[in-house]
C-alpha cells in the first residue's frame, strides 16, 4: 500500500511540471516552484500513508484545489487508497466515481463493493445503496455476514424486495451456508403480507421438495391435557430417519410438505405464474410429488405452454407421443409442441420433433406444419 501511494504521489507531483516542461512561462504566470508548496506537503503526507491526507489530496484532484488541475483519474487513485485504509468518506467517493464513471469506466459491481466498504465503516447511506444494487442484480456477491444483516434489516422493515432477495440467498447458499428453513420463512412472510405471486411459487416449490420423514402417531397427542397426562409430545413429531425403537407398524414415512406445498403452488398457478403451472402439472402427471391426476396435470401444462413455457411444451409433446393424458397417441400434437419448444432453443426438442416426424405420413406432416405456421402467425412470429 505504501509503495502504491508513493508511486501515485510521484505521478501527482509530476503532473504540473510535465505540463509546463519545455515551454516558456506565460506572461504573468506564477513560477512552478511557487505553486508546488501548495500541494507538495499534502502529497508527501499521503505518500507516507496518512489516509486523511490521501483523502484531501483526492478531493483536491477532484475539485482542482491546492494548485492542482482537476483530474478524475488521480482523484480516484487517492480515494481508493484512503478508502482501503479505512477512510469512510473516501470509500463513499470511490463508490460514487465507479457508479458515475468518473475517472474510470462505469462499473456498478465495483461501485457496490466500495459502498459495501463504506457500509462496514459505518456509512448508513453506503449500506442502503449496496442493498439496492445487490437487489438490482448489479453486485455479484453477498460479501459476508454484514451483507446478510443489511438485507435482513431491510426485510424486517417490510421491504418486499429485500425479503425475496434474502430468501433467495439463503435458499441457494449464495455466499453463505444454505438455510432452507429461513428461506422458507421469508418466502412465507412475503406471500402472506404482500400476496406476492413469486413468493407463493417459491414457497410451494420448497415445501413440495421437502424430503420424506418418519412419524410415530401412536406416541403423539393432539389434546394438550392428554399429552401432559401421558407424557407424550403435543402435535406431530418428525424424524429424519426411522426411529430405532419403533416396532413393526408403529412408524410411518410421510411427506410433510406435500399438502401445503400444493396449496401454495396452486395459488400461484391460478394467478398465471407459468413456472408454478409447469411444476404443478408435472407433479400431477408424474404422480410422484403429488397424487397422480392426468387430466388436471395436462391442463396445467397446457396453461404454462400457452405462455410459451418451453419445458411445458416438451412435456406435452412427450405425453402426446406416448398417448398419455390424451385419448390416443397424437403425433401431430407432439410435432407441434416439439417444434414450438425447439424455436425457443429448448435442448433436445428439435431431435424429438424430427424423430416423431419419421413415423408420420405425408398428410400428418403437412397438417402439423400448417398448425405450427398458424400458431406462429397468431403469435406474430
């Protein structure tokens, strides 16, 4: 840091001299030696690591003070040096420079990093600006526990975007250890307080993905007085693995999130959330996460497909090709679904379309291509 500061100081000191080198002094102009003392002492202190001097020198370069010409690049050098040393105002100025593109190419991620630095040094505005940039997707990393704390503070103050952003970070483990339970809690709060459709979908998805667990119903009581009298737990008790002391038939394996997960997914799907429609439809068709219901499953897949959901189009193509969920095998429908998915770049859709076309006669192929063109015309493609 001292070496970098010294180099920057030497460059700063040389600027006024270099500009006048080889040229005769203008009439009435002050000699260079007269101007030099106005900033030489400041530059020397800055080169020795004095962060306040570094900040003041940066301000001089920014505003053209102390006998120096305004130089945004030199100002940024000194702001970053002082900010790295722990000068809160310098860190904030560096953030502003990167955000506005002064003395450097505009870089919102770098700006966010300097706002983060200012925030850790106690700048409330820096914390708020970092949160905004992070939620806008301009900052690439959460940083550390400070970033989580700032997001949590905004979420606790009722900021919906902060709730969703914090839940997403916790769900994916983006820069922190994953915490699905906390993510679920924040999605639930956003869904209940604001009715947010995306929150409903994500909550339903998490609940549906909960792993199967074990219960011993005979040792549970749903009457508080009976629970106290029998020394049994009140309500459901879940075990990650089958209890070792459970006798045959006493323990049952269940999916704890299946019913509530379906309710939240259905709530989002009814409000037009294409991904929720696709997930709900896929679960109903497969009969794995939810009880099988081919009619309802196909209906939800079709609802997602109408919105251009590529995976839903492929799923419908697969079902039509096999004759599942429809009256019989329908190669024309399968061709159309695959073709529409291929147009969106869905991997494998083109190969599936070409494979189904090999078993179609000329009349079927012509009809399928006609339907594809009609649908594209209808969509204005």
